[in-house]
C-alpha cells in the first residue's frame, strides 16, 4: 500500500482548489460501509450471523484517492487517520495527524465541510470525533509483540488492577482471575519475548505521533482559538504510552531515538524513492554559530529543508516552531504552550514572570 503525501495535500486541478463537497455522494456511503463493524462482545440473541469486520485497507485506499483527486475534506482526512491507526498503529496515527495539520494549514478557508456564515461547528465536530477516537485507540494499540500476546496499554492497566486486587483479597484469587483477564505474569512474559528493536520503533512512532498531534493543535488553535476542540485527553494518553514504552526500552537495554522523532517509519518506507530520498545538508561554516540571530536563521533553514525534501516528517514543523519560540519572551512562550489561564497564572507566579510581558527579577 503506497502513499504519496504530496498528492494528498497538493491543490486539486479543478475549478476549486478543494474540489467538491462529497457528503451526499455514494463514495461517502462506501467509506462508511467499509468502516462499519459489528461488536463481537454484544449478544446476538437467537439470530446468530457472521460478524461484519471493517475493511480498513479499503478505507485507506478510498480516502487517499479522494483527497488526491476530488476533494480536500476534514471528514475524509479524519477517517484516513483512523484507518491508518488501525492498520499501522502509532506510526499511522502520526501520519494522519500530520496530514490534517497540513490540510488545515494550507486550505482552512476552503476545506470541506465549509463554514456557513462563520459557523465552524461541522469542522469542530469532526476534530472532536477524531480526538475522542484517538484517545481510545492509543490505549488499545499493541505495546508488546510476542507469540505470548500482543497486549495494549489497557491490558497493562488491567493486569496491574488484577494484581492489586489479588494482593488485597488473596482468598478470591480464583474468582478474580476468571474471565480471561490478563495477569501481570502473562503481560511480563509477552514483554520479555518482545524484540528490543520493535519496542524502540514503537517508542519512536509514539514520539512522532505526540509531536504531530502538537503541531495539529497549534494549527487549530491559531484558527479556532478558545472555540477549538480539547486535545488534552489524547495528549495525556499518548504521553502515558510513551512513558511506558520508554521504561520498556530502558529495561531491554535498547537505545531510543533522539527526542526529535524521525519520519513515521512505515509511511516513509512506502513513499516513492524520489520523495523518500534525503539529500545531505551543506556543511556549516568552520567557525560555527556566531550569534543568536544566526542560530535562529539556521533553524528556519533546517525546517525549510525538511519541508522540501521530507514533507511527511515532523522535523520541519519542530524546527520552525523552535525558531518561532526563540523570538518570544518567556511570558509569550508560556501563553503559547499553556492554554489554561489558571495554570498559566500559577507558573508565572512560581517563576516570577511579569504577566504584562516581561520576566520578573
């Protein structure tokens, strides 16, 4: 399954650069049907039928084709992000976040669903849905990869809860362990059998997804402000998964990637060679960086290099963001990263920062 990131974000060769609104078209119904699946935990009663499973590969194909050739639509991009998360885990989710960030950044005025008389409700609803799905999905993605089990963060939480319950009520061990609940011993055995390189790759993907989510939040906050959706729960769940994976990698003796994450692994590998190629940066001057302004300028150049040569990589966004932050006062930076007024006031008081814009002395 190949992806061409540029094709998904490139303006369409149509009278409208965002194409048509396909909400009432048959293809929307096709995507919905491909996404539809039956819940195996529900009782079917007397009429037992074969359970319908979602065709996530079809969702990826349909959404990719539409974004590349017929429309720029937040709903389709959100479905694509969901399908990539289902098929490629954390790496796919990060790819989806980056796609949404780029589409919103480039096409906000025209992207579907379009705002009616300034009402952004449909767009906000789409983003709210994706964030709610993401908050759940990141807890359900495997964090072990073994014949003994591909367990997720929710399984780890359940194993810990079971262990605590057994410690409190050892006499109820048989009852507590019934029902197929994952034990701490089962989880630990699966973790021991998980290859270290798999843990490292998954950690890198989690970091990339976390950074991509931050970029999406920055783009949305700049356009919707206080009316925008809440990113907190999704960020917290991703951070929790990252923390667990970091501990697993450390226990396994693996080396995780640098804090600035690499391109999303699976997507980068699937890109055409011309897109995935990585020309080398020109060597820096022998004298090194001589001033703050020169350092910030080089950061912007790094961002532009990655935006041009690896548009799927979060490095472009991170470098540009770092350059922007470098031009802010501490107060301005705090107001950028802290959205809660109470938390902002508390940190300003703790650090002695003047709320009017200057640093305290």
